[in-house]
């Protein structure tokens, strides 16, 4: 299994709205791609903003390519992301999942 990890930062007051937006855009796109094995969204308050982490789980890097394109490290963004994000990582990190308990 491969975990795909991405981080961004939003205004604290936008956290609930952005999570709903990500669910309708990114999460539906992720879970609708064959090979996806789930998605988690994590939030961490950080002063006047909130860090958001999206972790998706995949059966292979080839499955990630079907979602993200040939360069799987490039983060995928949606039209209204600029309305919410005050900072973002432009690249994703991928991890081989060594243990799930």
C-alpha cells in the first residue's frame, strides 16, 4: 500500500467550509479512482490559521498515476482552492505503508 500525503493552510474560520469543499472535489475524485483504498483529512489549529493534511491510501503508484498524472509528486488543485488556501505544498509525498494495525 502507498500513502499519498499533502499539506495546506487555510484561515481558521474557513476550516469547516474547506473540508466540505475538499470532500466534494478532491475526496470524490480520489475515492472514485480505481485502486484508492481510502482518504483521511487531518486538521491542526495553528494560530490564526489551520493546517490541513490530506492522506490517501492506494494499492500502487500506478493507481495514483490514474488520479494525479505521470508525475505523481505534483499536487492536484481545484478551481476554488485559491479562495481558501493561504499557503500550500505544491508537491505530495508518498510513503510505502509498512504496517497497519
